[in-house]
C-alpha cells in the first residue's frame, strides 16, 4: 500500500478521504458479504441485480490486467481476481483499504492495494486491459480528471465500466435525506451539473454529469460509448438506501452503468 501527503491533495479528495474513513466501519459488513460471493454470484447496485443480467464484467477475464478505480473494501477486485485477472485496486480511504487488506487475508487472495487518488494513478500509460468503478471514482472523483486518467491507463481497445447514480435520481432526490425519497418532481437543474455538495453532507463532495456531458468527455478522452445500461429494480426488491423507493426505481433508473472502450 502506498501513501501520499494529505496536504498535497485537491480539496475534494482530502474531504472525501476523511469522510470515507468515517464511513468505513459501516461499509465493512456489506464488503464482507460481497467478498463471499463466488464467480457467477456477483450482483450490482443497491438492488443487487445479478451480473448474469447486467454483464458489467468481461465474459473472459483470464489473464487480463485490470484496475478498480475507487475499490473501497475491494470486493470487485476480488471477483475479478477469482475470474483470473491480474488486478490492482486503488482507493482514497486508508480505513477502507484496511478492511480490504483484512478480507484478502481471510479469503486467501492477494492483489496490490494502493492508497491514492484515481485522478492520478501511479502506473504507466497503457498498463491495463480493463478498468471499472462501481461508484468509487465514478461518483467521488472529478470526471474531468479521472476519465482522461482512465483512458491513459487503458491499452487501445481496453474497456472501462462505471456504475453510478442515475441521472433522473440525481435530479429528483431531495437535498436532505430526511425529506424523503426521490419522487416525480425535478428539484435541480440539468444544465451545469458537476460538483455536488448535499445539504446534509457538507463535508463530502460528489460529481454528477448530464448524459451529453459524459459523452463529450468520453469522446474528448479518446473513448467511444458501447452501451448505457439503466438499472431497473426487480419485482419485490428492497433496499436500505432511504433516498430511493423500490416502486420508484421500477419505473425510473436510480443507477446507470456506462460501458465504454478506448479507441485504437
């Protein structure tokens, strides 16, 4: 695990490091559950939609070099390692990586875990065949920094998959969690989306873009879009995420996954 100087980090990176260190303990249990899933059992998002339905991982990871950008407790890195990939996980939170390191020991899996910022990854150009972010960098890093960095890290033809909040969820969620879940009313503008600080989490910084802005950013970074998967809550779904009601998420996507590929 590498370390870096907190005083040299961009402001949003330093804020999010402190916040995720505070949150790390409450995410350990879900990380433990996800680590225990065998190949073929993986699931995604707040409604645990099966990988067999979404196909966010390559069909054949054997022998590929892969990186998880914002790996948290490291369970997706573990999934990819079990499928035969050579994996690197990078995360901004020392406490999250402590959980990941513990779970590596408990499951007898070993892959590099780096403490660092996905906006600046200490690997040479064209080091990886596949990159993925389930939230992680996709939500907590500046897209205008981390997307070009992901493109730099990928080999020609390499793929990037990112799962993050759905656009409609962002536009309709209340500013404060206790005000209730997302509904059918727009609460903020689409134009000008980027840095977001919620009223009840003033010490954490998220990043959201409109679909057109994502597409233009990908193209400017030498990346072409292959698919946009809008996740739908299955019948009978439940979640502990208070800002999304399953009935809402059965009608509108609360999460979306972009599948893109580096040109070349």
